[in-house]
C-alpha cells in the first residue's frame, strides 16, 4: 500500500483563482513528480524533484509552479487558473536506491475543473 | 520521438481467457520496466515490474516477459476477470531519470 496523499480529490473553481494542490508522502522518498492527464489520454510529466530545494520542469510545459521545502511535501500552485487547466493532476514518489526495485507510487489524484 | 510505445489503444478479452498487453521501447539504456493499472478518476496502481537482467517476473495472475533483443515486453493476465477492466500503462526507466510512460491500452474483460 502506497502512503502518498493528495488533497483535494476534486476541485471546481472559477477562472482567475489561485489554487494549491497538496501532495504528501510518508515513505521518505527523495524523488517526487507531478503528472497531468486528460481523460483517456497519456500521462504528461509537468514537474519533478530529486530532493529538498530541487525542482525541475517536465516534458509538458505548464503554467504551474512547485516547491520542495520538506522531503514529504510537494505542492503544486496555479497562480491564476484558466479553463485550459481543467485536468486530472497526479502526484507520485519514488525512492533512490541501489537496487532496481525503485517502484514509483502514485497518489489518488486531484480532478480540477476551472469554470 | 516516443521511447515507449503501446501500439494497441484497446483490447477486449472474454472472462477467464488470457489478456496479453504489449509494449515496445527504443532506448537501450532502460534498465527497469513497470506496469500500472488505472481506473478513471484514480491514480495509477503499480502492478508488476521487471529488471533488465531478467526475462520473466510473475506475481499471481500477472506475468511480465521481457525480450531485450527485441526491445519488447508484455503483460499476461490469466485468467482475466471483469475487475481487470482498466487502462494499463507500460513504463520504463534508465537510472534515476523520470519514468517514461506509454500512452496506455484500455482492457475490457467481457463476462
């Protein structure tokens, strides 16, 4: 069972609002990731982090920003939400290990709808 | 250029029969491969993985086969059950770089 949590699970907001999607994991994993997925579509990596104070942009350009001040916490922020940001946002984490058993675990996701 | 390809967008299988989901990759540096299952409005769930030093890994009804020379892996589910109906993602990783995912295959198990 993966110990990775996302809140809120569902969010409906109006255009122009600032929002923060929360992601926390209790597994002590160094690496954390944010993906965006539209229904029936592929997973797109938008941000990742290799540890505290480390953040990188992913393959898909995103207007969101992330921070990694604590190992267990990797929030994603949208300063001004737009309808084009409507999507499912998935957080994941993975350990840094010597063995090739570094399974990546996902949170339950946040379904964001911007009106 | 897509490094991990799942060429079948969908697959239908009768309950009790074998489901075979395929995945091809192009990057020879990939050394670890994973399969995930995803239901709508939920996060992907890890199913099974395999290291590049192996050619088979089995866990209950799920078996993953790796053919490194062909750069091909497959997930076998037997027997298939209606609850297996979901989207299955293949993923590959090289070292500590982010996982690379395929586009997914939607499996429908028909009772």
